[in-house]
C-alpha cells in the first residue's frame, strides 16, 4: 500500500515519490529533498517499514521547513529547541493531511 502522493506542510505542497535508485544503492530507505519539497522512498520496502521511513522523512521536512538550527545550542537544550520550533508545524501537518495520517495509522489514503 503506497502513501499519498502529496501532503501540505505550512504553505507548501510536498511530493512523496518512489525512487528505484534507493533500492539499487541500498544506502538509505528514504530521503528528503528540502529545496524540491519532496520525500523519496525505496519502493521495495514493505508497508510497515515504509510507514517508519515516511515518518522519519517527515521529521526532516519539519526541521527544514521550520529552519531548526542546533549548531550553537547547548547539548541539553537541543531537544527542547526542536520540540518548541516544530510543534505548530507538526500540528498543522497532522491537521491538514488526514489522508496521510490515515495511511500512517494503517488505513488507505
């Protein structure tokens, strides 16, 4: 079962696409292309692993869309900075994408 082809993140529409090169290379099961607003995944993955990969890549998309920068943050403060910086966008991501949320939870998009 494939994920929805698109989702909304803040004011942008992002694509979710299979990438056969990820299967051939074998180094990663997914990747996020921030400048293209695109998540790519290995189409050979089983649906359970694919859901995990999409969630992982959504986190990269959130970090990028929210401009999270942690290089000058004390190690003990990184988690709080990330949570605070992405909370509103994460809420909007869930609210604005019911088909994606249903698919992530085991339903069909």
